[in-house]
C-alpha cells in the first residue's frame, strides 16, 4: 500500500475568528476552502510562497462560490508549513474585503499562536 501519513493541520484563533465572521456573509466558505485543506493534508502544499517572513508561509487563492467573479474576488488562505507533517492555517480573508496581508501581520498571528512575546 502506498498511502502517505496525513499532514496534521492546526487552526490559529485568527483563522477561526475570520472564518466565523466570513461565514455570515459567504455561506459556502467552509465548503469552498475544504478541498484546499484536504490537499494540504495529503502533503500537496499549494499556492505561492510569501517572502518577507522567516516562516515557510504560503498563500493560496480560492474561488468564492457565493460571488460568481472568479478567483480574483475569492479568498486568500494563508498557511505555514511548520514541518512536512504539520501545517498551521494562519488566516483567511475575502479579496473583496481586504486586498492583501502584510508579512508583519502574518508574523504577529504566528507569534501569538506559538505563545511567544513579539
């Protein structure tokens, strides 16, 4: 059998908060991002690497099925590859509500998640 162990995926409080807020406006957000989470769980680290952080952070564009305008009006999911077996989902936001996220914001969320003082 050629089955790989699943990658553990953890969620930051920031991601949970944003998901809860976005789900009030975009009812399909959970089903929109689930396939990407499943890809990550198989070790397929999709998206583009974000420079400017000391972390292995990626962002991936996800289509918003509540807004029929393609990926440009979809979501950005930001995640960190801690180890090949552990991924931290940092945050998610709608491209309609927020154009980008700074590497400083990403660092702040990760430091808070790890319980370290900035």
